[in-house]
C-alpha cells in the first residue's frame, strides 16, 4: 500500500525488460520503494533490469515468468503477485513493433502483433483491474503510443493495435472511477530503446528517462492521459486534422 506520504512502495511491471518502465521506477522516490516485480519472458535484458534495480537499492526485486500471449495463465499470475502483497503501481509495458512489409507478406506476423499488443493487454489488464478494485487503491500505467492517434501507412498494423489498446485503457479507467484505482494512458513518441534501434528518428524523439519522469509527474497530478514529451499533444492534434488525401501524400 502507498505509504503515509502517498508514495509508491510496490510495483509490478508487465514487460519487465522495458527501458521505459525501468526509467519510471528510477524516477520514483527511491527511499519509498520496497518491492518491484519484473514480469516477462526469460532473457538477458530481463535479468539486467533486475540487477540494475537491485543495485539501485530497492530492497526486493523479483523476476517472474509472464507471457502476454498465454492469456489463460493471466488470472492465476496476477492473483499470485497480488496475494503476496498489495501492488500500488502496475506498468503495462510489453509490446512488439514488427515490420510492416513483412506482416503484409505474412499475415500470421500481424496476428502475433495484435495478440501481444492488444489481446494480451486486454486480458491481463482486466485481471489487474479486478485486483486493484478489490484492494481499493492502485494505479495502472498503460504504455500506448502516438501511433494510436492516427495510423500511418508505414506501420498501420502496429498503430491499429495501439489504437485499440488506447481505447481499451481509456474505457477501463472510466470503469474504475470511484473504486480508488485509476488508469494513466501514456502516449510516447519515438523513444530511443531496443525497439527503435536502427530506425530513423522521428520529430521529438526522446529518451526513456524523459518518458519515465513524465509518467511519475502524471501520476502525482492525477492525470488520465499524457503525451511524452508533452508538446507532442499539439503536434498530434495537427496531424489528426490533416485531410486523409493530403495525409496519404505526406512522408510516412
């Protein structure tokens, strides 16, 4: 449970190797944190994240096996984590980008992206919401994307999954209103992470620590939706206003 000062003491990260999630944890008051659970598929990146946070002085850093595509296991997994102790903050940070040309050639890859980014997130998100509602407090941070605002030709499969996730998270936040629990939807632009490595940088490309700090500030202010960095809100407002025939001709 949040301490007497309202600061987070326990965190569950779904997608435990996420650089943005790690940066968010690092932006939280370090002396308040007591437990962090990093959930994901076994990988060197997951182990590195656990080692890094442990070296940062967090008393308990756990690694737990979690597969976004194994939706049948999500309920038992969430219950096991929450049964050990209350969870103040859940960060839903898993996702895959994919290659648009490859998914058009092989629709099975598109199905995999949709399963991870949307179906898996809906499944585990509902189980998390159930437990947050039961304990009467806690926040769910959902990493969406500015790609949810308007799908581009160059990544419309990924963008469509983020648009679905974004709509789901907004509705889930409304459903939790009055329960003591809440949802924060985060729409980053391009972030310098493993996912974007090797890709040309887009306008307002930023780093994980900038997004992490924006998330912590958004939580403190009780926001329900944020862009990271903040000025992206105005850029995406302009992008959404571009007529479709004109939008198709823009560099994608």
